[in-house]
C-alpha cells in the first residue's frame, strides 16, 4: 500500500511539473509573439521613417529648385529692366531731339525685338522642344541668308564680313529656325563686340565630325579664364558692345543648347584680350 501511495505521489508531482513547464512554455510563446509584433512594428516604423526622409529630401530638392528659379526670374527681370530702360531712354531722346532724328527709331525698336525674342527662345528651348523638332534643311543656304541679313548691320559699324561656305551641307537634327538662330547668334555676337576696321570671317565646311561652322573676328578677344563660362545662361563678360547694342546674356547660351540638342559641340578660342576670337559649332550631317 505504501508503495502505491508513493507511486501516486510521484505521478502527481510529475504532472504538476509537466503543467508548470507547459505554463512556462505558453508564457514564453506569448512573450515571443509580443517581441515578434514589436519587431514588425519597429520595421514598419523604420520604413515610415525612411519614407519620411525620402519625402524630406524630395521637398528639400524641390525647394532648392524653386529658389534657383526665383533667382533666375529675378535676374531675368533685372536684365530686361536694364536693357529696356536703356532703350526707352534712347527712344525718348530720339523723339524729343531737335528735328526729331527718326532714323534712330528703327534701331531702337530692333533692340526691343531682340531682347524679347531671345528671352522667348530661351524659354522655348527649355520647355517646348522635343526630338521631333528637327527636319532636313540646307545649312549652307540658311547660313548665307542669315549672313546677308547681318551685313548691313556690320557695314553701319564699318566692320567687314567675309564668308566661305561649302554648298549643300544638309542637316536633319534641327529645324530651319534653330539653324538660323545658331548662325545669327554667332555672327551677331562677333559684330556686336567688334569696332570699326575689324574683320569677321565666317567659314562652313564638311569634316569627318560633321558640318563645322566657325566665326572668327579681330575684335577685343577673351581672357582665358572666361572661355569656360561664356556659353552659360545670362553670362555677361567684362566688356561692352561697341555701339550700345543690347546684350541679354542669352545668345551664346541658345547656341550651346541647340548644338547640344543636335548632338554636336561648340566652343571658343582666344589668345587673350585684344587678340580676337574664334567661335565654332559642329553639327552632325544628315543623309544626302
């Protein structure tokens, strides 16, 4: 009988031990579940934090863009105000001068038109242009027509223009208006800064790299430190046009952007101040 009681007592003790272990396992499982849920939430919070950081970075980038645009808009307004103020002053003087020297009025109106046209063109380049803009056009003919339009401007300043244009060079990556803009901006830039007695020489020839348009002048030249920034937007070097012409700082920028769109290249070389300049643009040739 004693042995039976001892066995029952031992069995009861084992049962209690087993129950205790089971309770501990359940408690451990519950703690594990809580830790797992906490870990999942921690991961979610990390993800939320990463998303917030990404959004914060994006907002900071957008804010920087807005600040840059505001600065650019302020600069545009400053340039326009300065140029228009000068033109309006000239217009007032021309309209009130004895005998009303109306011969000056067309030139003043042209200054207005150039300022507005370059501002509009720079905006169009950044917003409206796409890969379908290009069409086959005769670069040689467009260059000749554009140069002919600028010859009277140069003659009024007693500046000589010479040109040597290889005929029938066809490109198809830009529109006729864009090609004209490149030629006009390069040649008019040379005429703008040259003085009486200077010479502007325009060359157009075929090369393995494409059509090479070069505009050389015997004008004031450029300091070597300025050649790297002369094609930047609104860039104005420490020199003035020789006949009071307007300068928006956009002409050469437009050239660079259009040449970039065409997949070409452009640049400037000068041996220094007083040594003249050589501007060039290389444009890919289209199928003949």
